[in-house]
């Protein structure tokens, strides 16, 4: 059997563009169909707005070879998915949405078992269906908080024979960073976008009384 060809960076970014367009199209259609403007509806609209805004910034930063600006957006997209998924894990989704829209910290709220909705708890609950999210959360969080990971794209060149390291301070990544080194971040963002899109549209359909599709990622 011939192995499937590996997608290049442009093809990977195109997948993000397709999901972004689908969320924009379907979200606008559901809004136009008369989405109820209760607390859950407002939470879903806020999530939809964030999820259609992030792909444009992420794609632009990847194309600009600015990994430091792009990588944290993976974490932001996953954050949206986690907080929308929480609607499924609380005893009263409307009370949860009202609290979040009122500025209450999510980690202070509780799920239907009485456990606080910390990121760890949300990862545990959603990870039972989508086990990949724990690794993505861990890796993406390393770029949200200043860490050794940020040193990687600060190194312009390494001369092992001379024991010499050349550093670069600029928005653009050094030329030694090849396109394949962006693949993991782009693929992680894609999966988080697909997950967020599925959860958001599923919630909007349920609220509008439209036939629902389960989210896949």
C-alpha cells in the first residue's frame, strides 16, 4: 500500500481556512434563523466570534514566520472549546452561562458532580472523548508562559565545531526554522478549531431546535 502524501504547510493552512469558512457560514445561518438570545445563546455567540477571529490571526502569523505570536493562539482556541464544552457538564447550563457572561471565573463554578471547573477538570471530562487535548493543552501552555521553549526560535545558527550559538531578536523566525517545524502547531490549531466549531454549532442547533450533529475532532 502506498503511503498517503504528507500535507505541506499551505495545505494544512487551507484546512484551517475551510473549517473557518464553515463555522462562519453555519454560525451566521443559525443566527439569522432566530437563535434565542438567552444567556446560553450569548455565550455561544461570544465563543463563535472568538473562534472565527483566531484563525485569521494564527494563519497570518504562521505565514509571517512568527511562531511566538502564533503558538499561544492554539491555547486560546482550545480554551474556547473547553468553556463551551462545560455547558454539557453542569447541572444548569443557563446558570453557568449567566455566571460566565457576568464575569465569574470558570474555575470557581462546579460541574454536575460538584467538582470545580478548573482547566484540569475540563480536560479530564472532555478528554474522555477527545484524548489528544491534554497533550495539546500542555504544549500550547508552554508558549503562553515564558519558558525555555521561547529560546528555540531565538537561535539563528549553531556552529558545533566552534561551540558557537548565534541569537536573533526579531519578530520573524530564523531561516533555519523550516516549514515542517510549524506542522505540529498548525495541526494542533486545526484540531482545536474543529472541536470548538463542533461544540459551538451543536449548542446553537440545540438552542434553535435544529437537528444536531455531534462534534468531531
